[in-house]
């Protein structure tokens, strides 16, 4: 019912803007674009029973309706000419979402350039190519947690305006972190006043989220199991309260137990990595209805780098390899809300599905893994009315593959069809 009211409102607003346009130029009315998808198996809501032989009707950028059986345009009320996509032998599901990416990292253009040499401009090319890889892999929405300069903001806006095809982007600005060095981003702060200023600066630039570095990186002693949070309580609370004053949620990077627990208590919406979460953390997550974004795919890097690592780092890496997967499993078993996030940028862009493969490795069912990257991420982003499932009124973010991801999660490594906001970005079956 709520959805109907919202849709009604949206239609009323668009009708207003349409009438203004029509008055000035009567010939400038754009007809609806209809696309009909015939889905052999439709996993419309991961976690629920899939449906066979369904027709998904897409009107412009949204799903208009889902009906049983394979229907042609003439059998559908109000549908004029429609492009028909044959996915009768495929598994069709909502576009995947990755809640932890860095689109500005892991590219060749911005690398090695200083700010004076125009790094930001070059970084935009990195962002664009990383976003393309992400979309090609079936990830139609990302949360970018930690920007480098402002290139991701430009990409977000261009995708939103329909000027570029890409994954839908929700982005944090520069990471809010303790420090005073001029080489750090505008998120660097060192007391209550400067932390408040740092958060407001990100909001002023248009950040959708605030990312805060509650502990150090796992490679440093201040990022390990028993290291305390590097923010003092009043500074951390200031970050969260300042963001909340603009209704902006906070994502906290935290490895050590103290940082994880302090962050949840202070009111963050999600904890990233959470490598050394304990029983208390799990209870806090549940009590505060906060989310856990595990970034387990980083384990692949640790395993890869272990052999060549120095003797000082080996025990640290062993700790992360032994504990992180185990503690994600414990959080899952305890009933913590897990939203999938891979840390792409640290791990390769386009390999985002490795995160879900890890979830199955540590004991999630395939359906639970798919749910973490769709329904749970929509909830994390507070976009349940627009994203996460295939149903009337939501954005037409739709992907398909040839084998069932419910039987073999590795099917996600071979995405055959991608639609983002009604635009077909990939279709390997085009010529069949
Ligand atoms: Zn990260």
C-alpha cells in the first residue's frame, strides 16, 4: 500500500514537470520505452522460492509488472511496441549490490600523479573504467566508502542523470580519520571541532555517506585485535551526530574489538571488515539493528601475499586468516544483518562476486549469500522501495546467468545479461 502511495506521488510530480514541458514544446513528448523479459527462472526475491516462466515488463527505468507465463506485448494491457529479451533458459535475478568499493583505487591513470599534476582528472578515467567492470560483473549498485579527490561524485551524478551507463553509486566523501598531515584528504581531523568540520565538508560536497576510520588499517599495530579505537569517544560521537543532523548514515572501518563495539554503540549504520568482532559485538549489532559488511574477499589478497611477506607481518596475517572468516561465520549464525561488500579497489574491480563465494565457504546458503547482496544491501542503503528485488515499482536493475546461482554460487562469475535502470548494458544472448 505504501508503495502505491509513493508511486502516486512520484507520478504526480512527474506529471507536473511534463505539463510544463508540454506547454513550451508540444512535440517534445518522449514516448515510453517498453522492454519485455521472458525469464525461465526468476529469483525475484533471493531467499524466497524462485518462479518459473515469468514475464518481467519494464517501462523506461522501472519494473512495471511481473506476470506468469511468457507474454507478448499485445497480451499486456497498455504496452505498445516492446523489445523482447529471451532469457527462457536463464536464471534472472535483481542486480547485485556491493556495499564496499573504492572506485577511485586500482586503476592506472591516477597512479603516481600528484594533486598538482591533475591527479583528480586522471582519477576520473579510473573511476569510469572500474565502474564499467563492476557493471559488467552484474553489480548494478555500489556504495563507495572512501573517495580519493572527488571523481566518484562526478560519476555518480552522470549515472544518476542518465548521461552515463554505470552502476548506481552512493558515495562517502574523503574518509574521516585522525590526522593532521597535509597529504591526507579533507576528512583528516584531530579534535571535536575539526572532526565536525571534516564531516560537514563531506556533506557540503554532496556525500551520501560518511566513512570513518575508527581503527587503523589491519597492517598497522593500531589496527589489530586488542588495539583501542583511535578516535576518542567525544570525537566519534561528534562524527556520528554531525552526520545525523543531515540524516546521513555513517560506515565505520574497524578491525579491533574495541573499535567495532565503540562504533556500534555510538550509532554507526554499518561496520566494515569487523575482523575481530566478539560476542558482545554481535549482540550490539542485533540490538542496534546495525549492519556488518565483512569484506572477506580481502582474504584472497592475504593468502596470495603471505608467502612473500616479511617475518614481522606473517603472524599478523595468520591472525586475520584464522579469525576473520570464523568471526563472520559466528556473526551470521548469531543473526547479525550481513550486507555484502568486497573492498573492490583493494581486490580487483569486476571480481566483486568473490565476496559471495566466500560467504558460501563460511557456511551461508547460496540463497543467503544472494540475499546479502540484494535485499540486505537495499536495506542498508534505506532504498528498499527502489532496489533489491524484482517487483513492480522498483528500478529495472536485472541480471541473468546460464547456470543456477542457487546451486552453484560460482555461476555469478559468468553474468550473461545486465540491465541497469532499464538500460541494457550487456547481453551475451543478443544474436541467438
Ligand atoms: Zn575499503
